[in-house]
C-alpha cells in the first residue's frame, strides 16, 4: 500500500487503530452548526408570529422594507430549479462524455478571452492585464490539456462502467444534492427571518431585543460561515462516501462485488472521519466566504462609480479563486486518502503531497478536464437559477425592491451561489469522485486493473504509459 501513511496498520478500509480523527474540528463545527440552528429556530419563530403574508407569485409579502417571505419562497423555487437542471446536466455528461469534454475545454478558452476583452473595453486596466495573462495561459494550455482528453475519457468510461456494479453511487450523489438543496432552502428562510427580526424596518423587529444594521451584518457573516462550512462538509461527506465505494470496487478480489461498500463508506465518513472532513471543509469555507465578500465589495464599488476599487476587488477575487482551486484540488485527493485509510486530515495531506510530487502534472490535467466539465455545468445552472430569480422578481414586483433596489443584487447573488453549490454537489459526487479515486488507485497499484479488466488496462497503458510505474 504505497500511499498508506508511515506506521499504518491494517487493511484498506479497515485500519487496525479505530479512533475518532480530528475531534477538535468536529466539536468546533458542531458548535457553529448548533449556533446556526438556535438562531434559525429563534428568528423563524419570531418571524412566524409577526404576521407577514405572501405566497408563490404574490408580491403582498413584500410590503415591509426588507427581505421577507416573498424572498424565501423565491429562493426555495430557485433551489428546485437548480436541482432539476443539475440532474439534467449529469445525464448529459453521462451520455455524451467526449463531446462535453471537448466543448467545455473550448468554452473555457473562449470565456477567458471574452472576459479579458470585456475588461479592456470597460477600462478596468489592472483586471484586464491579469485576465489577459490568464487568457494567454488558457490558450497555451489548451493544446496540452486536449492531448489528455483520451485518458480522461477512459477514466470517465471506466467510472461509468463501474457504476453498473454499484448504481448506489447515483443514489448517494442525489441524496447529497437533495440535502444540499434543503440546507440551502433552510438557510434562505433563516436569512430572511434574520432580516425581518433584526432590521429596524423588519416586520418582526417589534417583538423585542436589539435591532440595527450592525446586528444584521454580524449575524449575516455568521450565517455565511455556517452555510459555507456545512455546505462544504455535506459535499465532503458524500464525495468521500462515493470515493470509498469506487475504491472498494477497484481493490475487490475477482468475483467479489464488494456488497454494502457504499453504506460502510458512508458510516465511516459520518463517524470516525467526520472531524477530518470538517477540517478540510473549514479551509474551503473560509475561502468561499472571502470570495463572496469580495464579490459584494466589487458590486458595491462599481455601483458607486469607483472603478478603481471595483478593479482591485476583481483582481483580488481572481487571485483568491486561484488559491481556492489549488486547495480544492489538494483537498480532493486528501479526502480520497481518508476514504481509503481513515487517516486524520494532516496525515492524509502528507500522503497527498507525495502523490502530487510524483504525479502532480497528470493529476492536475485529469482533474482540470473533469473539473472544467462540472465547473461550467455549475456556472450554467447558477446562471439559469439567477435568471429565474430575476424574472420572478420582475413578474411579482415586490415592494421592498422598490424601496431598496440594492436588495436585487443580494438576492440574485444568493440564488446564483445556491445554484452553483447544488450542481457542484451532484457533479463532484457522481462522476468526479470516481475519476479521481481511479486515478489514485492506478497510481498506487495499476496491476489490479490488469487482473480485473485486461482490455481496459491495455487501453489505458497505451494512452498513459506512466501507469506502469506505481508511486514509490
């Protein structure tokens, strides 16, 4: 087991030393999530007795001067739209793999070029320079990435074939997406109830206690931390569950169908490994939150006419996005190590670093191609969700939009973010988890695949000769 940590005892999926990993981060998440639940219950209760009215397609719930039931219904419907289109996109990827790989790679280059041109036209000089460099880099990397499409296609084909033996992976991916959607809906209602309870113009603000913009801002930041952390943890749990399932399929002996692999993997993820997953999710959540803040700052500066401030926020957001991409890539392989060996996050990170040093370029290329597929899909779903939210707002024309037009950007930002999160949860779970796990398994012990499927192994060997060299 080359990628097992030093001193590891036991078999894959069955460590000899069974204990809770990274308990501090598990406790910390429980405290934050408990605080979110308490705040949600309190504010929703105050909101429910405030007498605010409103229904689907109705603007009467918008009579108060802040976000209200109308907004919550809108965001609920937006989550449903995002869920439907996420499922449709997954079906499209499954039936047209090579076409989607080629298309999204080309679109990524076109998007980078188009956005750089737009920034030059709008005279965002600093941001234009940065994105021009990104556009040039994307053009150069296109030819390198395109040469890796055959390997990625084979990995996707293998993973899709593996799902025939373990169709439960789609159930777990869908379950994770549904839970993600319901949590997003819950957060949307909590967000609205906080505005109603603590904003001076809120209908529930007269029920007692302090109100004011400072209280609202502090609570919104807390809700943002709780939402992003819990959302990332949900994705991590189901990603690890499915990674464990594909790992069990790969390492199973001939004739062994590894029955019950998914439920066992899920059990490990929500018990012994939950603290480790919370550790990794916290890092991504903080980056998510910082990028959300920078997006709001960018919109605010642009609306106020400060193009220099908007450009600085845009560049900072872009650079932070690059950091987040690298951390997410690293986290993904750390989660796979946790799924296979039940390590703590730090130990998994060390072994992941060894894998990255040995197969870093190949891992990045493979992950970029599959990542581009689902990143573009999530953006498309997010845009569709945002368009739906915008059309709904224009059709219902709630009063609070007229009273405070800045709420439009907040609502649309939340709707788009929820759409992206829901789609990424489904895409990363169903397919991307499998391709990354298969890549790790091939790096660790390629000859297992030769025993299981000689024809497929030969195809991969011809496409990717380095598969014959296991990680030392």
